[in-house]
């Protein structure tokens, strides 16, 4: 039996980057994945690659009515939801706090954080029925900080605290709530960005060096960790923020200096 056999997974931001890598791993593990994103071409491309065990829904997760409709569509198709993976996120702007515009702050919190409010509000009853799981995509910078990305790191730190509080609130319903916290992750967007820089080799060396294990990983390592957290193998794990970082949070190593664009580094 596969670890996620016949699970219905509602995955926001699943058409690109880390979310897409998670979708592939979920399908390999036997799940059906509902890709929820705000970009029709990327949804179509993702579904083409993922195949018949995937379904796409166009939705803006920062809008409550859009999330409510996406949940309703999923339930009308499958009759249940076993997992909500809150992966959608943005990272811009690359600025310290005093230079951050209110509109930029609001956009970050609406997409990265308020979307979790909406998926939980409209999906909780389905998860109560299935005794399912919630998984949030955080970031290592939510714990250690990052130069020139104050608003972004604030959203990820908030996700960490929120994950723990949600785990307490929903444990009586046998709903587990966890988060994954990547450091650097190679995605298609990151590779394109790196190759376009003046010294692409130095950037690659930098991204490798921030991880004590010696390399910047592909998104599949995040997907593998997520499969575990959503599976019965993790049935007694809740409220956990799992670093999937190659040890980037350890020791005196200076991690993620702000010199490079966090949106690309974090694969979103």
C-alpha cells in the first residue's frame, strides 16, 4: 500500500516550484492532487505533466470567496478532502521594513498568511470528517531572519506560531497540523535567475555553501518530507516545524544574506 493511497490533497500554489515538486511526490505516493493556483497556463502545464491523478482549479487564495469556491469544487468532485497543504506564497519585496510599502506588506500577508485562514475556515469541516491533515510551507528564515526581507520573514515566522496554535486547536478532531521549513531549493526559476547573473558559478557555490550537507537540493527533498508528514508514518506528529534545510540553521554559518532574491531562493 502506498503511503498516501487515495488521499485527496488540496494543494495551493501547486503549479510551480516546491508546490509542483510536492504534487509529483504526492501522486507517486498514491494521492489525487487538486492544484489550486492563480495562473491558468501554469496549471495547464502542471496537469499535463502530472496526469490523470491531478485536477486544476484557478483561484486567488488571498480572496475568501475564491477559496470557498475552490473548496466547494473539490468536494463536489471528490466528496472529501484529506489534506490541505498551504503552499502558496510570495517573497517580494526585497527591502528592509522601513522601505516596505503598506501595499507590499498587505500583499505578503494576504497571500502567505491570510490564505491559511481561508482554507481552514472553509475546509475544516471536511477535515473533521476525514480526520485529515494540514501542512503549511514555511521557511527557515521564519526562524533565523533574513536581511532585506523583513515583511517576508514576518509572514513565515507567523506561520510557524500559527501552525503550533492550530495543532492545539484541532487535535481534539484528530487533525494534525505541521509545517516544513526549507532553506535554499533549486527550482526552474532559481536556475534561470542564477544563470543570468554576472557570476553564475559564484551564486551556485554560495547556495551550496549555506547548507552544511554541501549542496543546494532539488525540490524533491521537500516533497519527500511532506509525504512523510502527511502519511500514517507521522501519525503522532503534530505542531512540528520540520527544517528540510541540510542543516543550514546550525552553527555559526551565515545563512541567506539577502544578497540574492529570496523569492527565487525559496522556490516560489
